[in-house]
C-alpha cells in the first residue's frame, strides 16, 4: 500500500489506463468463451482496437501538440497498403507472429516517412490552414492509391498507373494492387489479442512521451509558442517529433485494420474516417488519453447496439454525441464534476480521520 501511495499521479493515471485495457480484454475473452458475444460483435473487436490506436495517436497531435490535423486517414492508408503488400508477398509465408509483426513495423515506418515528408512543410502552418492542407493530403493519397497497379513476379516489383496489362508480368506474376479494386484474396492475420497488444504499446509510448522532457516541451509549444521559442525550445523539432509518432501509429493501426479483412480498398480511407477519429478525440476530451479510449470504444460499438431500433438509431447516436460533448466540454458541467470529486475526496478523508481517532481512543 505504501508503494502505491508513493507513486506519482502521472504513473497512477498510466496504470489505470493500462488496467482499463487489460480488464476490457479479459472481460471480452470471458464473454467469447461463454458464447455470449455473437459473431457480429466479435467482428468489431479488431476495429475497436484500430480506432483506439487512431484516437490516441491523433490526440498526440490535436491535444498534446495543439495542432488540428485531418489527414490521419491518409497515414492510415499508407501503413495499411505498405503492410498489406509485404504480407501478400512474403509475410504470410513466415511464422504468423513474425510476419504480422514485420508487417506492423513496415506500415509504421512508411507512415512515419510520409509524416516527415508532409510535416516538414505543413507544420509551418497553424490552425485552419494546417487542417485544410492535411485534409488535402489524405484525399491525394486516397486518389493515388485508387490509380496505382502493383505486381510481383520473378523479376521483382512492377508498378503502373495505367492498367494491369501495363505491368508486364511474366507467367509466375501476381497482381497485388489492382487499382480501385485494391488488394484481394489477402489471408487474415489480425486478432483481438494482437490489437490489444498494439493498444498497450501505443499507450506506453505516448503516455511516456507526454510525461518526458520532450512531452513537456511539446505541451509548452501548445500553451504558448512564443514563450517556448524564447526559452530555447526547438519548435520545429518537437512539432515534427509529435507529428511523426502520431503518423507512425496511424500506419500501424492501418495494418491491423487491413489484415483483419480479405480485401483492402483505398475508398475506406477517405476524409470521413479522419473526421470520425477526430470526433472520438474531441468527445473523449482533447488531451485526455483515457477519454479517447472510452469514446472510441463506446461510439464505435453504439450504432451496432442500436441496430434493432432501425430508423431511430442514428437519432439516438446523435443525442449521445451531444450529451458526451456537454459532459466533457461544458464549463458548468466541468465545474460540477470537479466539486463533486472534491466533496467525495473530502468525505473520504474525514471518514478515515474519524476511524483513526476512534481506534486511538479504544487503545
């Protein structure tokens, strides 16, 4: 007990986040083994992990860095296609754990490279301008992926932006990316366990980054850019660091999502996906990592739970969104929550004091 009391508040918060993910994993496994969850709900487990990773990573850019980015779906698509291409060529022939791990790493690396290439010129912008440019980047990536054809044969890679016949494959060749059709016939590899591990890794990296010296520098840029620059903080370095890390985890989430299905098409990664992830971040609380986890999980599952209501389910979904926004963002509600928590804590302290006093009197 003394060891727990001596922990830093940030460490306690981190442990709560890890514990929340692990408890969710254990409860789901129990429900699956008991046959309580139907196939539809089980099919949503990997996408839930995907959107949690996306929400947490985007919160690093939006909440911790303080820059509005709408290109997360673009980084997700880069990671998804690069990891899926590797998986189709050689990853599926390896050990499932090794092949899947390498695919995740490749997706993260390529997404991080694109994050650096986009971030260097784009991060000079701020506010609405940054949002518009990142949104445009996501749409450009989606349209490029719709137009490319990639094949593989004994001579190596073949690439074209015309059609399949322009690839010039030999008899042993195989078309991997077929334009707007995308990738088909892909062996599935993603599991709920792998998704949970990726969520924990994402939390570990980002939570430790936030509490580190670099994280404090990033938050100082968010709070007051001029003051941070005046104290000698390298604005470009830390902004680019946060942007690349966020993009890398978006790419890893893309691989996790892609290998959960047998087909992969670029149309999935449009601006609606970026907006959806941003909604998770905003409703969970900007800068609140735990809120992003909860919001991504609840809001992704909610439409499925309300499916029996048919015409009314999207109405209820909209009402829930408004209620969550008021609960997390309204100044009056935030003040009430703070007062409520302080009253509970004071009453708990008072109860312990009375108990200790009675014990001392009995002695």
